[in-house]
């Protein structure tokens, strides 16, 4: 009887730990974040709350609402501008990467040309073959340099 109870207890413990582990995922965090964004205070909501808390007159409330709406528009414009800047930086980074790769390829070709002048085309080809075999071996063996 004790063994059955112990086995049952261990089984329930394992199942409950698996259930809790499955519920702890990023999708719940995304849903919470989305709800926070949706529930974010709009300028109208903030103006209403300020009017209630500070007992503002209708003209003051209208002016505060206009100010908050103006600030919200400016903030949204800044967000859009920052996103555009980030996208431009990504494009610039990709262009710089391509440029650096092109410069590297040119340097390799220039180095090979100078090496060919010194040791001759036959030995340069022999060296390239050796180097390529060595690279292939390192890649296949999982070693990287």
C-alpha cells in the first residue's frame, strides 16, 4: 500500500512539474506586453484623470488634452524617425560589409599576384591546392580557425 501511494505521489509530482514548465513560455509574456500597449493611457484618458484628480475646469481640461495630444503626435513622429534611422543603419552596415568583403578579395588577389611574381604560378597553384585541402579537412573535422 505504501509503495503504491509513493509511486502515485511521485507520478503526480512529475506531472505537475511538467505542467508548470509548459506554462512558463514567451507567448504569455507577449500577450501581457500587447495588453499593456493596448491599455496604455491615451491623451484623452490622461486628461480625464488629471481633470478628476486636480479638479480642472473645462477650459483647463481642453488645454491639457490638446497639449497631451500634441506631445503624443511628437512622440509618435520621433518613434517613426528612430525606426527609419535604425533601418538606414542596417542598410549602411550591409553596404559596409559588402565593401569590406570586396576590399578583402582585392587584397587577396593583389597578394597572390605578388606571390606569383616571387615564386611563380606553378608554386602558387600548388599552395592554393594545399590550402584548400587543409580548409576542407578542418571543416570536416569540426575545427575552425
